[in-house]
C-alpha cells in the first residue's frame, strides 16, 4: 500500500492519487492533517472563504488527523501533526510518499515513514531558481536538504528545475522518476468541446468585450509576489493603438485588489475586469474567453495556472522566476519569457505574445505541451517509483 501524506486535500494532487489506484492497481491511503480545503476556510492570501468544489476524496482512501469542524487547522500554517506518526505506523504501508519538506508537518511525515520502516518517496515542488537567497542561506539550505534527502529511496521530479535541484543536491539520476505537475482536465471539459465558441461569446458579452478585442487573463492571489502591479505598469507602456482594443481580466482576490482596480482603471478604464475568486467548476469560462495568459511572478516554484491556460490553447507570458517556464513556455511557440521585476521586459514580452494570438498553430502547440504534463503521466511516474521500491 502507498501512503500519501499532505497537510490537506489539494485539487491538483488528489486526481493523481486516484489515478494511481484506479489505473495502476496500487492501493492508496492519504493521510491529511486537516480538511479545510473541502470543508471551507478563509484563505489568508485570497482573503476569502475557499472550499474547492471539485471531487478531492473519491477513488482512494482518505484519513484526516483533524477537521475544521472540530478545531482543525484552517490553513497550512495551522495544520498540526498530532497523531501522524502513530497513524502511519498503524497502517504499516510499504511506501510512504512525502510531498515536500516545508512546513514542519512534512518533516514529521518523514520521521513517521522511517519509524514505520517503509520505503520513502519524495515529490516536492522544489527548485533553486524561484527565490533570491544570500550565499550563506544557499549554503545552509543545501546542507539541510542533502541531509534530509538521505532518508529517501526515490524521488519524483515535477519538471526540469526540480530534476536539476535533485541532481545538484546529490540525488543520483537512477533514483529519479518523472511525475509532472498537472491539472485535472475534467474540470475544463465542458469548455473545450462543441460548446466552447458559444461559451466564449457569452462570457465576452457579459464582460463587454467586442468580437475583435483581445483579452489578457491574469489568475492568482493578488499580492506583490505574483507581480500584478508590474503587469499594470507594463500595460501602461503599450502603444495607444494596441491598448485601445485590449481588455484585462483579473481572476482572483487578495490584499492588492483595491489598488489594482484603481491603477488598472487609469490605464484601461472599463476594459479592466475583476471577477474575483472563482472555484474549479467556473475558472474554465474565463480561460475560454481569453486570448492569452500572463503570470509575472517574482517567485513561483511551478505555476499550475499556466498548465490550465495551455489546456485552453492560450499562449502564456511568464517570468524567468516561474518554475514551469523551461518546461511549458517555448518562446515564440507557446508563449514568451521575460525577466522578473522588469516592467519593460514584461511589456516587450506582451507585445511579442499578442502577435501570436489567434494562430491555430500556436493554440495546437499549447494544447500539445499541456498534454505532455498530464494526470496520467504524473500517476505513471508514481507507480513506476512505487514498483521500483516494492515488487
């Protein structure tokens, strides 16, 4: 049996555990620290109550150490590992899959796996490029990571930068398995079929977007590290002729919303649309209405929203601090890459990306790239690593 340990059910991970059991015949039990993502709780960054409306619990066994209704953690930082080691030992799993090393919950999970004498498998959203660290901090982090990794028998890398991270920190290539970060296409199916054109027209009409207008979509939590303020400044640098037929749709919420609405209004007037937080069942309608996507983050270990945009055939603009960039964004083919924190660089990348809008070959290349990073591929990697450890 494979025991997966996470702080809470995650909408991008649960379909993988389901596929591992249903498509590869490996029994999966997930131990979650809390149920806040399905029960509903205030997200500290979205600044709104979030309860994902996708199915996160079927197709595998799920156990909870605590629940929000009985005082369990309401966000990742509040989740506690009380009883985790005992629960793992009681299950007696063959393999324990730990999904990262931060917060401390994951470190207790590693200890629990060792205590249960299970083989340990690591799948983390790791890379060495997303954030800025001093030389001393890089040195200390490297020492800690190398020491932690000695506990694990196999590693799952979600993309190029994760693979580079593992190799750089002493993990041999033969212990690596590809298990990409992916999105559940089922949430988007109704927006990808025969109804797509009608849905696109309806959503654009609701927003007041003309048939020849271009829609740039930003989706994410509205705080500084996501780069939304630089996005507004980059739009300000576009020439008036291009700007006149341009709309910006911002999907998400957070502490900067009021400031962003004010600044975007100065640049675009009524062509700036803030649609707030959208749940899994409704995000597809805005991808459907858009022509391109932008994620100008200063620090992003992956960026699964880029996967979602590519599923819809949208070329993407990302910065060089977005972890999925080397894997998903091929300049001139599926989008453009620019330096992080550079207003002029982002403006230039937007200009180049806007020339790609509406090209069938671009949309096809985007969808093909998204298909390479699928739930099936992610589950296959987990299954291969499991069988390498437990035959």
